[in-house]
């Protein structure tokens, strides 16, 4: 699993627990040829690994969890992923970050 975004490109990333799911918000850079359709995620031995996707505007690109763009907060996608209490690791192009919901 990998992300095409570097950590500084999508800050701030916020994670909030909501029942049996996590709500993730992040900053999507304003780029003319790319966008973020959402995130990919995998449970890897009790660790929930999450990678923010970046796709070309003309590419067919599906994310496992699709982003919703709130009209009041442009460039701040919100994504919901299933959560069962695992450790959470965000995967970036240049690093990984462990977060506690």
C-alpha cells in the first residue's frame, strides 16, 4: 500500500472515531491535473493502514473509501472507513504516521 502524497501535502489530517468507523478529514492540494478520490485501507495484523489516493483528472481511479467534499469546506475531503479498535497508521509517499483516534 502506498500514497502518492507526501505528509506535508495533506496536512492537517484529522481522525475521529464514530462508532464502528473512523472519519478522516485531510487537506487536498489545489492541483489542476490531479485530485484525491478518497483512501485505500487494509487491516494488516491488527494495524489499520490507510493511504490517501491521488489520481490524474483523466484517469479511471477508484478508492476503497470514497471522499465526500463538503460545500462549506472546499479542499477538505471527508472519508469514512470501518474501524474495530486497531492501531491506525497513515501511509504517505515519504513516511508513515501512527495516529490514535
